[in-house]
């Protein structure tokens, strides 16, 4: 192997290492995005589970009379309104996902319709 070949090989390896380093950086940023999303979803799941449990508790207290039915519709509305206030979508377009501090037209329409 002559000196020129060795130099070319070393240059080639240098290039490869540079590319690998860049790929590693990309993967690292993808990983941190995934971890963030995972955290967000875990939080969302936690909130939704709490909501589900509290709405199931509400159902077990319901009777069969019309008066109780009217009350349960009101409670359902309150639960959804609270969920919306806590920053989650209640519209059928994005239901259960975080609102990111912006009002959602679909949610507001839904709240007015249910009221
Ligand atoms: Zn919405």
C-alpha cells in the first residue's frame, strides 16, 4: 500500500466519521422530541384517566328518573367545560389533546351547543 492510498483511506474515514457524527446529532434531537412527546402523552393520559374515573363515579350515583338525567347532562357539560379550562380539547376534531393556550373554535362551538 503506497502513501497516497493510505492518505485517501484516512480522508475517507474522516468523511465517514463526520457523517456518522451528524447522524448521531440528528438522532439525538429526534430522541429528545420523542421524550418530550412521551411526557406530554403521559400527562394527557393521566388527565384523561382522572376525568374518566370521576365521570364513572358520577354515573354510579345516577338513578333512572328524568330529573336525574337532566342533572347528569349538566354535570357532563361542567366536566367538559372544566376539561377545556384545564387546557384540553373537547371538540370531536382534537378531543383530549392539549390546547397549547389557544382557544379552539370547534371547542367553543361545542360548548355553546351543549349549554
Ligand atoms: Zn378543540
